[in-house]
C-alpha cells in the first residue's frame, strides 16, 4: 500500500490504519456521541468496565474481574490497579459513578440514556423525578464499582461494554464544560488519544501512553474518515488508500466478488433497516394506514433483486436468533404480494383514501446511494396501492435531528443492537423510551416487557417478547424492511480482524502486516 497523502500535506506513520466512519461524529464525548456514527471511533478512544471482543461474552477492560449476584440484580466490578486518564491523572471507581450519573442526568441530553434504565432509579433520574445520587451505582472503595438493578438482566455485562458506558473525566468537564471533547482538551482512558480532527475530512488518533495495556497496542496511528459517499470510499480502497471500508454500495458488490473476493467480508449482523411512522401525525395515527403501507412493500424483491447483497427480507423487527430468541415473524407478510396489495388498498379505503383522495405524504431519508435506491423503490411500491410520495433527502445529522424532534411523517431509520438480547430491540418502542421516535405507545406492550424481565426462565421470557412483537404486527409503528448483512472491505495489511454480529473490532486488537 502506498503512503496515504493526507489533508494539509501530512503523511501517516508506516503502521497506521485507515478506516471509514459512516458519517461525521456529532461529538467525541462518549456520553453524547456513541449512539451514532461516532461509536467505532470512540471504541478507540475510551474503554468501559468491560470490552467487546470476538466472543459474545465481554472481556476484562478497565475492570479486571466482575461477578453478579445469584438473582442477577447486583453486579460488582473490580478495577485494575493504577488506571490513568490520558493526561496522567488517576482514574478511580468514583469516576465511573460520576459518569453514570452524568449519563442519566436530564441536562446532559444523552440520547442513549434509555439503554441504562435497568439500573435502579435510572428512569427516575433521567426524567428529573429523582436526584443523580439516588442512582444505583456506588463506589465502596477506589477500585470497586457496584450496580443495583431494577430487574434481573443477564445481558448487563454486554451493556457496560458499550462506549456509552465509558467513563468521562470529571476534573476536565467541570473546568471546560462541553468544550472538553475538542482537540487539545479531550481526555480519555482508551488505547488511543485524539491528535487532530478536521470536520468532514479526518480524525487522527495516536497511542495513549497511559493506557493500562499500552504495550499490547500494535498500531501507532488510527485515521478515521467520515464517508457517506460509498462510491468514493470504494475507489480509495481500490487505490490502496483505505484499509477498512465499513459499507459498499450494492452496485459495487458484483465487481468486488469477481475481482477482489478476498477483500469482501459479509455475514449477518443484529441490525434491521426500518421505516418509521410518526404515529402522532395524521393520518399515521391510524393503524390501518400504517399497516397498508407495510403490506405494500415487496421485501423479497428489494432484498434479492434491488440490493442483491445477501441481506434477508425482514418479516419482523427483531433480528432473528439474537440471544437465542426464536422470534415472531408477521404471518401477514408471508402472503403473495398481489394479495397484500389488495389488502393494502382495502385498508386505505377504510381509512378514507382512494382514487379521488389519494394518500399524500413525504418520505425522509439520509443521503447515500443505497438509501436513495430503496427510497425510489418504496415510492413505486406505495404508488401501486394509491399513495403519492414525495422523497426528501438530507444529511445523516439532519435526519437524526428531525427524528428526535418528531418532525417527520415517514422516515428511514435503522436499529442496531448494542447487546445480544431481544430486549435491545423491544425496549426502544416502550412508551417511556427516549429513542421511541414513532410516538407510539401500547400499555399492554409495556406490561409484556416488564413481565418478560421478571420471568423465572428464558422460555417464559421469550414467550412474552413474542407476544409483544405480535402487538407490533397489529399496530405497525414501523416497517421492518430487511436484516442487515455486513459488507465491508478489508485490505491485505490488516491482521487480527474478526467478523461479528455486533460492532467491528477496535483498532487496539489489530495490527498491520509488514511489507515483504
């Protein structure tokens, strides 16, 4: 691989790695930025109590050991001795307590706060009904962190392995406020530290000498390139400028399979491409309209013909097999397309729409080749049942902003699981979830989630989750389109890579093969 010519005329170290991020990270504060395109970048900068590796079970990270009580409601983590921040300041258990309290405090505005509502009093703290010091996280001594949970959570170890749960430096934040996460002031605890950030160009990371396992980090520099233009990323990979490309446009997959098959890594991941309805905006407050548009989607044709990248048509929202869950496919979606289209027209007619009064709405999606192809296909499928759809595209950040503000009618989205359990999906549509952008609520659905987490065994837990999914099939607050398939490109210099259903390997586990 030729030395990459970098912006501003610089060059990279010989054993630097060059990776793409799906978009410009909104923040390098792990509490604020981990819910989106910053997650892979942050996995190089920060480290939680545990870390995700090639195995589903998390590995020791900032904590050297941990244990759960017999009822899975009390978790105790023992920190490594001598942990430090990247500025050399000691890192203790109190830093973790502060960080979890900050994560759940409403003023912080963490979009991923709902992930941690399993912690005792977390929901009350996040809604302002309780003070942060009532949160069920404590530090009985400088090297011990204890969590008390609202209900048994066998997946809790996976949860604390996410970057959202990484510690943040109180001594810096209290001095600088939100400016702490900028170049020159960002202090982290992971294997790398921030050296340079040029928006819409690159993020350069260098090794952190204060990291507890600094001697095991093999790559000196990590260069991240925010890239929504998949064709440009593909060309740079072919030119030898990029080592890892996270996504490839469907039109390029055929060429890669024929010419560079060894570079293409594919496999199922726990993520679902979805269409969201704003159920609080007419006419999408009518489940008949939502169900009609869902029935009209030709998922098989989209997966097999339009994309042809190995993705699987989604007959339910929750990713098949996640955490051993058997799933609950929607039987209505197994009917032939013509029959579904006829039922869709009937439902729209019952809701007051027809040739004389067509359903008219806008569909919002973020700018990317694959999303545009899907948007055009959906527009055609919905037209076939009498709907007139205006396509509206914007950059990723703008779309996320509109989703959060519920400023949309119908919009593209996606669900990526952050731990190997169906609750990772289903909890996002509970009435009080901060990431329930649909505005949909169903008391019975919420009751089933509570009952599932209180169930005595896995079979009973899964049965309640299946019943909850069946309610989603009736109300259709979202349309599952397909289950994602990873299709990333890996250059020949990279060693130590693994393919997994959740996330991609942090750079600390990788190395660069020496030139012959």
